């Protein structure tokens, strides 16, 4: 069974940076697709950034140019480098991963990111 564990959230001032990590475990070699979603209070969960094993990356318009997603497939880990953070980035960030294009997604429990000050 696939498990995803996020880390790296916290409180940061506007303009600051944070780096989120998500480590996958279980009987896996490499994930077909890994991504970060976020959910702010009262809002739906939305895609922030995603990375395929071979097809590249994608970003939401809200974070393009400020956030960078990267993968370390040897560690089945995905990272989200968040720079120039804004108060609108405040949310719970969830890791998402799929073993194949047809697999059901696995989700992490989430890590809180708060941009304030």
C-alpha cells in the first residue's frame, strides 16, 4: 500500500520561502505522476503543480514563476520550492501520487502553510 508523508510547512512572512517535501513508501519503484494540491478554508482543493516521470511539469497560473516542483525518483520523493509567498498561498498542501496513468491516486495527510505578518 502506498503511503505519502509531507513535511516542511510552517509560518512565513509575505515574500518569504518554504520548501515542502513528500516521501512515498510502499511497494513502489517510481511514481508515474506526483503533484501538490492545496485547499484553503472554504475553498475547493486545487492543483498547484505536478510532475510526470517523463513528460515534464505543470503549474497553476497562480503559482507559475514563483513555485518549482522537482522529483527525486531514487527516493520516490517530490519537492515544492515556494518563493515570493503571498497571503493567498495560505492553505493545507497535500501530496498526490499515481503509480500509473490508470491507478487511483494516493494522498498525503497534508501540511499547513501560513503566509502572514
